[in-house]
C-alpha cells in the first residue's frame, strides 16, 4: 500500500502515574529519521522508544514529542532536598559578591530549581509500559493517516499516467502521417536540385533523416515506464525512491522525443509529457 510521508497524530491517556500525551509529526525525507523529545522520567528509555517508532516508519522524518503530567496528591507533603537547597544558597551568595548590583534571590527562585522539591517515587516499569502502549496507538493513527494520504497520491499519479498514455497514443496515430509528410517535403525540395545531386545519395539522405525522426523506440520506452510505475504502485513496501528514479527515466525519454521532433504535434506532446512528469515527480516526493 502506498503511504505518504506527511502526517500528524496525537494521543493522550490518563495512567496511575499521571497524564501522558504523544504528538507525532512526519514529513518527507530521503531516509528514515526519528527525533524524540521525552520527559525526564523516561529519558533513559530513549533508545527503546526510538526503535519502536523506527520499526513502524519505513521512510520519512518523524518528530515524536511526549509530555508527562504527574498525578498531584493533595495529601502528600512537599519534601525539600535541604542539601541541594543549601548548596544553591551558598552559591548565590558567592555570585552576589562578584556582581555590582545583584538582584535578590527569593525562596521561590530556589524552589524552582530542578531537584529542590523532591518528587515521589514512581513505578518506572509501569510508566514505560503505559508510554509504549500509548505510542503504539499514536503510531497506528499516524500510519493510517499516511495510508489515506498515500491513496490520494496514488490516484493523482495514476491520473497522470493515464494522460501520458493518451499523449503516446496521439503520437503513434500521427507518426506515419508525419513521416510521410516529411518525406514528401524532402522529395519536393530535392526535385529543385535535380542534376546537382546523385539520386542514390538523395535516397540515402532521406532514409537517414527519416530514421533520425523515428521515435518508436522512445514511445516504447515511455510505455514501459508507465507500466513499471503502475506495477510499483501496487507493492506493499516503501517505493518512493524507486518512483523518483523512474521519473528521471521518464524525463530522459521525453527530452529525446523533443529533440527528434520534426512536427509541431510531436513537439507539443513532448512539452505536455514534461508537464505531466513534473506533476508526478512533485507528488512522488511525498511517497514513503
């Protein structure tokens, strides 16, 4: 199934330790990259949480942010780390002696310092299990969003493939008439030069020019690329990089078609093909 690399998911859950909120945002990227922001209580579990995200996302940059609001127990007394508070008080007095006009430090400033107010012991294993379960739910939502967006991208690309096939059919239908007209114009021009050119050489030059103007090979290759893109779109794995490569091959054949053009119709088709290919390429940049 085709997946977009652009999506957002948010999940929150109340646990016995407190409120957990996961926010996941993914954007397009050449490779797989996971960026985590975790509360202090789960900082030591970063590798496990990162692996959990990377295991579900094949390609794209994912920013995962976890917020944790501990349960407040109104009956729990506030415990102060007196040793840390004492060290902070001594440090502020030493700093005051170095300043010309020091600002006073009040008790609330000290209390805001990390670790001064002791937090009650929490069940770390339970907190990690809750965070993992909520992360899985958020990843489910993120992947589902990526799949829905991927289906839209697939429809857009398929519509462009249909349009390319119409352009190829148009050229194939007109090509015999275009080549016949080219030969007639050359023969008429050469009639004016009779006596100045060898007849065999004239015929040889006509054949060479007609061969250069023949774009059957380019049309066949373009049709092959269309079939390959359709096949790749049905695969159940990350295919964005392969599709991006196919767009380069599309452009190469469209450019060759334009360079060999000897008629306004083939020139117009070449231009239209380039427009359609660019429209596909822009959408494929967001495919996983």
